[in-house]
C-alpha cells in the first residue's frame, strides 16, 4: 500500500472546509457557511477529478 501525502492533505483540507461550515453555523454567519461549503465542494471535485485521471 502506497501512502500519498498530497492526496491525504487534500482530503484533510476538504474535512477542514466542511468543519469550518459547522463553525459558521455556530456563529450564525451565512457568508462564512456558503464560502466554506463552496471551498469544500471545489476541493472535493478536484480530488475526484484527480482520481478519475489516475484510473483512466
């Protein structure tokens, strides 16, 4: 099994972005929530595109 640091860091950033959305909910700041979700989905989409390129 090969550990890939870059993919691990990307996954960690996605988790942190969605956790930041939770912080935004606690702070009741809609803009923080929206931005955190957009960043999280963008990073996740980038990771999925990397995975598709790797398998094909």
